[in-house]
């Protein structure tokens, strides 16, 4: 890793790089982008001190039209008119400490990134990939771990030069070529100085980058982070094979994400490992995420339908998933059944509307409201009758209100008149009050996400599903 720091230093100073192997450009551009992040964070601290103190909450930054601020805990987020979001926690050092997640989210939010950020995104296009590479730089001493968990600082030399990194004019072709040469970005160099020699070196770099990503998915700690970047560098057959190895390794979040990425490519060859995962999945031991992804993959392709439906039913029957108070995937499993096997879905949907997990209740209530069929209103009315608290009924009532029939409005009015909202004594609001206030907004957001899905599946569902299933 040390050649990376030497290369970054040489690029900024306009000097030469020591002979030997060039640095890995994905790490080099990351280091440059982190130095530029320091300058951006210090600017945020200046804005806070000069324009916001002793402000709190959220609003428009005084004297900066279009800029918005939001204080959260020890942090402040500034959002530019173009969408760039700069989020910094106050560690008492004037903005020198970097949170890897905040950094990655800022990079992804920039609508027109400058060259360093653009090249970083070309190599590490997701937040997970950036954070994994940050851990690699930290492990090799190029970043300084903070005192509080996952945060860090760049080395003092880069902190001192942060302003210089931020002020480089990358619109100059000669500057771009010099930085490409110093940082070992041979693909960029081939674009700036096209020749047979530079194109050949660029091809060598592409192979090195591919091997870097393949080595990353071979390590359990980084496997999930490097799945997405691999899509851009592997052929369909190669990508299916790489994902198959991850899927066969375990019933895990990594396997689930690999299946989701395969599912995004319906034209790719079918991956037999997906069916094998369902065959060994155990509802008493495994988290439902990977099983949901596998079942959806198979059902969308019309493969091993019976096995997929059986697995979904088994995992939907789980009352409590280890580490949770309930089953966080019950709603998604129930809606998958509704889409592909409607006669099997009703029991899971009913449990979803009565789930102890607010998100599950919201997902199912929003889906039924978006479908808007007669059976959907009847199920929402039954769930409302069974609800004992405002919290348990919040999104069900919101869904019935959205449907807007006389029967639905009357049922909601009767329920609210015969139940008492638990108010918090003293300042602040309790969880039930928060749920009550936000239920309509939560439902509307989820319905927006589900509307296209509902329109697509509605023709295949009997308007009286509840009466057809139960006779």
C-alpha cells in the first residue's frame, strides 16, 4: 500500500513516481477523494460556526439560497441545491474525522462528480465497496482509526494538503493525464493519450482489477461488498459462476445479495445454486432474506415452483426470527406468495397485518390499499377489528381511509371513538404518538413504491380472493 501514498504525493506535487509496480488506482483515487473530503468537512464546520449557531433542527441555511441544514445528534448534514449531501459528526477536531458511511453517501449524492470522485465511482461504485476499501487502507496504516469505532482520519500529511487536493483543476487535459500516470490509472491514461501502448497497459490493469474483486469475494468479510462491481467486469457466464460459489457457501446475506444481483439480469444463464440454497435452507436456523431472494428468482423464471412456494410458506410461518422481536420478512414473503401463488397467500397476509413489526404491517397494508380489490378492504376491516391499540392499527386505518369507501370511513371512525391513544406525560412524544402521526406518510410512501407492482399483478388475482380460498 505504501506506493499508493507515494503516488498521491507525486501527483499533487507534479513530481515523479519511484520505479516499480504502479499503485492500485482504486486505492489511490480513494485516498485522493478522502483528502478532498477533509476540505469539504472543514468547510461545513465553518458554515455551522458562521451561519447556524446557535441554530438547531432543520431549515434553509441563512445567506445560502437553496442550501438546507439538518442537525441530528452530534451531526450536521448540509444539502446543496444540486443534491450533494455533506454529513459530519462533531468530534471536536474541526471536521477532520471522517465517517465512512457519510463519506460514501456524499460521493454517491454528487450529481456531477469531479475527476477523483468519478474515477473512484468507476472502481468502487457502491457504498459497501468504498467502505470495504477504506478498511483495507486502514489496515495498512494509510488511514488513522478514530477513538470511536468505525470513524477515522487521513494521515497528517494528507490533512495538511486537503485544500490543495480540493483546488486541483481537473478540467485541464494535461493535469488529467499526469494524475492518471502517477496514480496508475492506465484506463484513464489510454483515454487521455490513446496509443497502442497505453491501450495494452489499460487491458493489463483491467485484469488486475478483476482479480482484485475476485479476491474480495473470496474473503467472507468483503464478499458482499464486491459483488456489484464484479457485474461490470465479468461476462454473464463468469458472473453466474462467481455468484454460484457464494450461494453454495452459505444461506446468508451475502448469498441473498448475490441472488438479487442475478435476478436483475433475466437474460443471464440460470444459476442452479439458487435451487440448491432452498433445498438446504432451514426455517428454524436461517434468516429469511436469502430464502426470499432465492424463491423470487425461481418463481419469476418459472423454475422449481413447488419448492419455492413450500420454502416461502415455511419461512412465513416463523413467528420470531433470531435477533428480532418478530419476523421482519413476513410482509415480503406474504406479498411474494400473493404475486405468484395467490391461494397460498391469505394466511400470511393476515399475520402480516397483525404483525408486531410496524414495517411489516405497513408493507402489507400499503400493498392491499394499492391493489384496491374488494377482498383487500375486507381483510383490512378484519385486521382493524382485531387491533387493540392505536399503534397496532395505525397503518391499517390509514389504508382504509385511503380506500375511502363509506364502510371503511365508518369503521375507522367507530374504532377511534372506542379506543384511547396513549399520550406521553411530560415533554416529547411516545412511540404510539409517533406512529399515529407518521402512519399516513409511511403508507403513502410505501404505496408509491408498490403501485406499479399492484397494477401488474391485479389481473391475476380474484377480486374475491378471501371467499374463493375459504369457500
